[in-house]
């Protein structure tokens, strides 16, 4: 309990904000990559079934 409360909470808040931003950016990138992967996998298969040829935009 030697640390002053104000500085300690401020440091925790800054660290929390930074980690939240990093996690948010990583989550958006992962979500984009996964959606692109799923779109390619399932989109190509569904287009192949419907049209008889793969179509990738």
C-alpha cells in the first residue's frame, strides 16, 4: 500500500485502455481474416454447386 492510489489507478486505467485497443484491433483483423476464409471456402463451394464453376471476386 506504499503506492499512491491516484497514480496507481491511473496507470491501471492507461494499461487497460491500451490492452483494450490492441485486443480490439487484433479481434477486428482476425474477424476479417476468418470471414474472408469462410467466404472463400463456403462461397466457392456454393458457387461451384450452383453454377458448376468456381467464382472468386
